[in-house]
């Protein structure tokens, strides 16, 4: 079999992006608007957004939690995958990001189903644990502070319904480097891999996605 080369890897990623890009002009322009407003370009790519939408839609889609809203790009994909009366709670500690995302959720037509919770993910999760019914969350996307991923996992686990899907970004690397260089989320990856209540795997899309289904 022909070997993978850096050039082939780039070509394949371009090919995927050509075939599976943004579905509409609003999403296609969102991160450019965010950059113009001074937000960092650290959203998921369109193909990862699609995967989030597909996975959210493969659950009953009643309630979803996202940790790390940024400009609302991934949140729009998730919200569109939910049931018609489904709800997304997305958590963001930076008020500028939260304000920007709220405006984008409105333009995307999903403001009625998305609530932006402002604050640190660990603090907001502690509130949600006392607010939400156990086993009521169908979909979770973790994309906030990487060293805190194990804490996020421990907090959301009892909230997740049987059959619920958890996705985490940057599990194989960040903008600072790759997992073989000490970046990524190795303690979290090992925690989920060893948890018998989840069937999990990873995909080397972008900087690595972990996907886990609660049994
Ligand atoms: C990688 S970005 C999220 C990208 C977004 N999920 C997307 O793909 O469109 C991470 C976001 O998490 C926020 N964040 C970082 N640490 C956080 C924390 N401890 N609690 C809440 N938000 C946090 C940052 O301000 C940033 O907006």
C-alpha cells in the first residue's frame, strides 16, 4: 500500500474540505467575521462541524452541553442536529466570545434552542449537576481548557443518558504541538479509554477527536 506522506495528508484534507465544506453562507463567513472582531481562529473545521451535527442527530437530541463556545461555530452545528424541541447549553468564560456567539446563534436561527452560560466550565458544570436531571443529556462536546478535560468528564458522566455521545477536541494535539511532544489530553484520553461505561475511540481528524458512547 502507498505510504502516507505529509503532502498526501494535506491533499486528503483539502479533498475532504472541498467535498464537505460549510452548508450555507452564514456558517461559511462566521469565522472570518469572528477574526475581524478579534476572536482567535480556533474553531473546529467544517468537516468536524459536520461530524458533530451527524453525531448529535444520531441521539434523541433532547439536551446537549458544549464546553467552549468561542464564536458559536460548533454550537450551530450541534444545535441543528438536535430534536425540534432540543436544547443546547454552551459554556463560555470570555464575555466577548459569549456576546459574539449569541449574535451568531440569532442570525443562524437557533437562538431559541441555545443558551450561552457565562463562566468557567468547571463552575458551570457544578451548577448544571444540581440543575439537570441525572442521565438527561444526549450529547456533550468538550472544547474548553485542555488540562481540565478529566474534571469535565467526571462531572458530565452522571448527567449523560445511556446511548449519549461525548466528543472531545484536541485530544491528539493543540496549536502548541502534538501528543508525542507532550501536548494533547493524555490523562483524559486514558481516563475515558479505561472507563467500562463508555465505548470510545479516536479519530485523527484535525488535532484529534475522541468519540465515546455511554453504554
Ligand atoms: C477552542 S475554543 C472553542 C471553539 C468552538 N467549540 C468551535 O469549535 O466553534 C475554546 C473556547 O473555550 C473558552 N474557554 C477556555 N477555557 C475555558 C474555561 N475554563 N471555561 C469556559 N470556557 C473556556 C475560550 O474562551 C474559547 O472561546
